[in-house]
């Protein structure tokens, strides 16, 4: 169990440090997404083959519609999230993006008629308030508040919600088959836009850029996903859910320390409310699940 926790934490740390690499990579979001998706796809395929696994074509075919939708949504999420970093900063964009699980819980009450407890509603309200605080809209000193940036981050969040709902539709398909298809689809979706951007990137592919692209695509996507799936498949749901919030917490910390992106005191309070509310929601949900089983 300890080894699985280490693998899972390692994967979310790789996800959380992605923002620093992207900052120094300094490429158009569509180009970054293309390389991340394609290199991540190839890396996971190589790992699968090395493990003796083969794509289950029957499972892929039976889930094709939801795989396509989620793959397109993944590409959209990355493009808009990476774009939002340039408008509102890493901390705010990441926190808004991580509102997706809360939004999904709220929408499930209407779509699937799932009941939401009062405790869950409180958690959702706390996270929403946290995002408002973190956005920088309050206070005399407004840091990184940009309505366009908030809108762009919001689109990224909605595409994340689509991915969550697609995951509810998958049946009898492995993590690896699902991920390779989604990563490959995300790369194909942005390819036309990436090709258009290549024309404005003369001398952009120097040694530094190539190394950073390799880190993003191979290590922080392909290898990170492999460790993520190996861990999540063997850890309790509550454990993996709570540990997953290391990613946004780390992204916020790095944006303040490494990237030197300012965030006010009320913004820090907002970040704590978002992450704390999300973790509390996971704990509440798990306790309710156990109570139903008993």
C-alpha cells in the first residue's frame, strides 16, 4: 500500500509541477497540447507493450462515442487552461479548473437525480466562495483579475466536467485503453491549429524547447499517467481522491514561490477554501457511501 501511495503521489507531483515547465517552455497552447497529447500517447503505448498489454479493440469500439467526446474535451481543457495561465495566473486558473468535480456533483442532482446531502451543499458553497476570493475580484489590490481570463478558465472547467460525465459512461474498458485514445484524440483535435501556429514559430525549437517538450509529453504526461493509474487502481477511493488535491495545492504554491505570481491574502484564503472544501466533500461522500453499505 505504501508503494502504491508513493507512485500515486509521484504522479500528482508531476502533474502539479507541469505549470513551471510550461512557463519556461513559452509556446502557444495548441502547440503544447499537440506535443503533450502525441508524446503522452506514444509513451503510454510503449509502457503497455513493455508490460505485455495490448489495446482491447472490442472495448474501444463499444465505448467509441464517449471516448471521442472525452478526447475532444481533454484537448479543449488543456488549450483553454494553458491559455488562462497567461491571463489570470497559474493559481487562479488551476483553482477554477478544479471546481469541475464540485460542478459535476451539483449537475448530477439534475441529470441523474442523485441526492445531495446538506453537508455536500456546504462543501460546494465553500469551494465556490473560495474561487471568488482567489479570483482577485475583491480588495484594493487586484492581482491577476481579468474577466477574459476567468471566462477562458471557466471554459476549461466545463470541458473538465464533460470528461467527468464521460467517465461515468465508460463500460468494461481499461485505464490504459481509455487514456491512450483520449491523449491521441486530443492531439488530433488541435493538430490543424498547431500547424497554423508553427508558421509563426521560427527558431522556436531550440535545444531548450525540445528538452522541455520531452519532459512535458513523456514524463509529466505519459509516465505520470502510468504511475497515476497504477496507484489509483490499488488505493481506496477516498485516499486517491484526497491525495489528488496535492496537484492544485502544489500548483498554487509554485505559482507564488517559483513563478513569483502575486496572490493577495484573500486569494490565499480562497485557495484554502477551494482545496479544503473539495477534500471535505470527498470525506463526506465516502462516509455516506460506507453508511449505505452498512
